[in-house]
C-alpha cells in the first residue's frame, strides 16, 4: 500500500454560519504553511483521509456565511500529482461525475468570482470537518466540488491558476463555536497580511485541523475529476 503523500496548498479556509468561526490560512503569510496530506486506507480506517494541519487565523466574518463550507486551493502544478496520489491510494480511478451547478448563480458576496473555464465535478464524501481551539464543524452528508479557476481582473486575491476543492457541508452539520481562548494566541502580523476590511492587529490564531474522509471509489472519482481538469485547459 502507498505511503502518505503531501501537497502544498495556497489557501485553506472554513466558513460557518457562526460569526465566531471563519478560519483562514495562506501559504504566503508568516508562520503559515498549509499542506494537504493523502493517507491510504489502513487496518484502523478503511477510508482515504485528506488532512490539512496548520496555524489558522480567526478572520472577521463580514458577510455572515450562508452555508457551512470548507475550501482548499492549490497551484495548478500540484493538481496532477494530487490526482496521481489519490489514484494510487484508491488503487485505481473511477468515472468522474460532472456537477450540474453554476458557481456564479450561487454567489452571495460582493466580490467578483474568478474565471471558471472548466466543468465542475462533484464527489460525495463520507464526512468532513474542522477542529480548532475546542471549536468544531462536522458533517456526514457533504459534497465536494472540484474545478480549475483562473484569475479575473476584478478578483484581486487570486494571482495564478488554481485547483479549487469546495466542500459543502450538509444539513446534518454539527457546529460547536465555543472557543477555548487559552488555545488562541494574538499575533502581530505585517500590514500586508490584513486582507479583509475591519481586520486589525493583533490577529487571533490557533492550531487547526481539516479532515476529509473518502471511500476508495470516491477518491478514485476525485482522482479522475482532477485529471480531467488538468487536461481540459
């Protein structure tokens, strides 16, 4: 069986309906290094496990998230190796399923969306969640949406083409927004890291974990979906 593989992420974030829980890490920020690990099934867990462990910022939840969701962004150069790691962990690919969704129709914020020139693919998950400083969000009825995105002149955050894995947490979501303040540290960050209106120093940070579990068939579908995204643009 293959070993755990690791891939650099540009961004990992979790948005919840709670104003207390909007968590964010960016690979260019000081003290942050988000990576996504792929762990194959084991005797203790029959699922393939994706994890991101890093320092996360508690960001101002200005818009008030309409949904509980997790978003992961990686450089295009990391996409195909990630697909290959998923295929190896799943011991094969499964047919990808195109999603009948249109991201621009679901836009709820004031910012322009990046360009999405590819199809969007959908993969059901066993479960997904995030844990940080005693707080958590978790769902066992969630869907992952995979697409390749390009920068838009009106979208100032994205600088290069990226693979986007967006996870919509389901109606069964369990949300605990009670934060253990002893596990949160206020950190003085460079002014250029204050990316959001009303964000100010010091920025509260904590050690967080995003975990996503897939069956081998689901991981094989995701592997195929990412491969198609890499070859269609």
